[in-house]
């Protein structure tokens, strides 16, 4: 996945969103943080992306497909983190 992202040309707004999400992920991945708010943020961005106009070119389609897959992978990763925190948090 990382290789695909390195090879695609993301639009400026998409690059900013990805950078913000990865920064928030880095800040929230700790033993004492559930990262639940990050999961909500990802779901919010996915909803926003669904409302955007459909791609007009093949390159735009492929780029947005890679972005969507990356967001889904990040969502899965954060869901695992949330479940881990719920199961193993210190009281």
C-alpha cells in the first residue's frame, strides 16, 4: 500500500487530510489512549468523500481508490487499537 501511495499524485486537499490523519494517529497511539475519537474522525472523512463528485478521469479514479483503500486500512487498524484498549486497559 505504501508503494502505491508513493506513486500516486494526490490532490492537495486529499494530501492535507492524509497528513492530518497520520499526525493524529501518531499522537493518539499510546497505551493510555483509546483512539476512539480518531475512529470517529476517519468515519467523518469517509462520509465527506462519499459526497464529493465522481472522478472525471481514470487517473483521478485510481488515485481516489488508493486513498479510499488507505483510509479503510487505517480504519481497520484503529478499530483493532480501540478493541485492544477496551479489552486490556488498566483500571
